[in-house]
């Protein structure tokens, strides 16, 4: 199953209250791939990691890991996965 995705983001948007930081992020990471997230200061790297870990809410879009939708999951649920 070489095409299986370990992480898939589609149209992910997140931020802090009135401040929109991530605008429609699309990422597909296949199993077995090594992936790095790079960018300048203020580009949204930490915000993306906080959204994926459930520390801040995802405003819209979807986030799935191993085919399970985690868009509305709590940090505790994501950690247990």
C-alpha cells in the first residue's frame, strides 16, 4: 500500500481569534516519506503544529491521519493515536 497517506490536510485554516494565520493549507504525506516543514519566522510553522496537535482549533478544512479524520479531535485523542 505505497500510496497510503500518513497525514493529509485539505483546505486547513487556523489562527488565533481574529488573526488568521493559516489559509487553505493542502499537504499529503505518504507513509515512508521523510518530510520537513521549513519557512521564515512568522510563516505559520508553529501554528500548523499547534493545529495538528489539537492545541488550537482548526477553523475549516480537514486533517486526517491514517485515514481517520482528526479535524475536531481533542489534543488528548490526537496524542493517544
